[in-house]
C-alpha cells in the first residue's frame, strides 16, 4: 500500500511538472528575480525604448517652454536641469558593473568625464539657449567633481548655461531639500523657472518651478 501511494505521489508530481506553463518556471511569487530584472533593463536600452521615452518627455518640456516663453519675457525666464540620467547618461558604467553601485568606481567614472549626452534633453537645452532662456544645472554631484563635470558638459555640447550648482563635499543631506532650496534662491533672485527636468522625484519635489518633467530611470533611486 505504501509503495502504491509513493508511486501515485510521484505520478502527480511528474504530471504537474509536465503541464506547468514555461513562463511559470521563471516567475517568482512576490519579488522578481534579480537576473531577469537586469536583463529587462538591458533590453529596455538595447531596443531604443529608453531613449525614445527620454526624447518624448524632453520634447514635452520643450513644447511647454515654447508655449509659455512669451509671457515670461522680462521676468528672467529659466529652466533647471539635473545632470545624471537627465542630460548625461551613466549607462555605460552602470551596465559594466552589472547595475551595482561601488562608490570608488562610480567616482572614478565621473572624474573621467566621459558620460554621453542624452539627445532629447540636449535639444531642450539648445532651444532654451537659442531663445535666451537661462539654464541652471542643479546636481547631486559634489564640488570635488566640478572640473570633470565641466569637461564632460563642454565635450557634449552644453555651453552658455548660467550656473552649475553642486553639493558641498561631504554633504549627505536629502537631495530634494537641497534642490528645492536652490530653486527658491533663483526665484528670489527674480528668475521665472518655467521648466524643471530630472530623472528622480527628488529632483522635482518642493516647488519653485512652473512645470516638472520626470524622465525614466529604473536603474537607481535617490531620495
């Protein structure tokens, strides 16, 4: 009898395995498998979908700027741009290190100043400068990275901007608060910030801009 039950149990197990949908073999119940998530992010880039989405949102920001620029004339029109994953892409480094963050290696990458530009945001930048709109970069990068950042921006065609605002060395305060404080400073100085663009919610929260445009970034999160 016991032998029969064991045989029956084995048959049920084999039958279940036989009729299991292939997709189920790769699906976890609650948290997606890390390897598959990384591969989906690589496919997202390789397919061009990431760049298409970046370009589309930057295009929306440019349309807003075009439509609202006339009324802001005489009130120091401006736009605010983040840097990392907003105007410059760190994907070559991120992919090389398998989406892991190693501070020493990240810093070395930034200091090389080799990050390529994201086309849509660069076109927004060029439109703003062509129409005498002040451009401010507010970045979470620190002052020790200023020289490399200047080199990288210039290499990728970002010229004629108004100010590059960077965190003091050793500053670990929340990015959102720091960026909002500087937008307030610019507003108090008489600038009308028509557009604020970034890849993190913390780039955009806190007010002091007429519109915000969030670019996609599934690779990391900055509070």
